[in-house]
C-alpha cells in the first residue's frame, strides 16, 4: 500500500511538470492515414522542434495540439486539461487563453496597424481596448518594435512582420506557443534573430514552444527534438 501511494505521488509530480501530453493519436482524412499513433510528453518551459519530410504529418500534429482540429482517437492533455473532450465553445475559450500561434506567413490583417493586429486576440478574450493596447505596446516594445506600433504590415520588413505575429501570439500570455515553419519565409539573418527570440521568450516568460521546422539550426537548438516520418515518431 505504501509503495502504491508513493507511485501515485511520483506520477502526480511528473504529470504536473508535463505541459503537453499526447497519447496514441491517430488522424485520417478519408482513406489517407496521416498520423498513426503519436506519443509525446513535453515538459513545461521547454522548446521542442518537430522535424521530418514534407507530408509526414507535422502540421497536422501541430493543428491537433493547437485544438484547431480533432484527432480520430487518442488523448491530448494541455496543462492537465483533456482538450479533445471540450465542446466547441469551451475549446475556443481554452485556445484563446492558453495557446498562441505563429505561422510561416504572418497572416497579419493589412488594414490594421501593428498594435491593432497584436490586440485582436485580447479583444476576442474580452479585454478592453485600453488594456489590450497597453499589453500590446509592452510586448511590441519588448520585441524591439517601439517605433513601429502604428505601422501597417506593408510598412514593415519581413522580420518585423514576423515579430508582430509573435507579439500577437503572446498577447494573452499563453501557456504554449505553437510555430509552424516560423522562419521559412525569412532571410538567414532574420531567421537567426527569430530563433534567438524564442529562447529569450522561453527564459523570460517560462512558456513551452513547439516548433515545426525544416531549419536544421533551429531544430538542433531545441531542448527536445522529435522526428516525424510517415505518421509516426522515430
């Protein structure tokens, strides 16, 4: 009995340190099996890279972790919440509060300024315009964009646009940030700066980063690296 109690105490401590738990995830689209049983345990405040050839299922896995899509079977827990059991309304609220997204193409709204683009997730989360603008200004200044707050995307360089996209991902202080080929559309110098930025953010805000990338330099820098081939982790 004592050994059993100790076992569950140890298991509880381990689970508390796990930010993302993926257990036996399967996903198909029609007759195409994309993910064939994925297992991942990702600790808090960790930078993880997911690599592999095109078509291996990397983006699909990221979308499932990000609750944009749902698995056919298996379990996904984020911060001890089993997200694939939440209804659509609760899932949207959870995603807004706990998950930030950075994509290869910045997906900034061209008619809005940097501070307006960054503030949008905060508005969706119920923040007032005043509070959202204060938080957005703080993050943009932290990212070195103090003089670009009122510039529209067309007035920003590629690297600056990606930093605005990162700021938007951070505005609601999410537990995890998911990045899909975040440096794929940047030149070498801006890519290096973005990679350094992720580690600065992890060290400053203690967030967990999961990054899908073909960039070997970024993949090697990560705390953990998973290679996805033909729908399985190898």
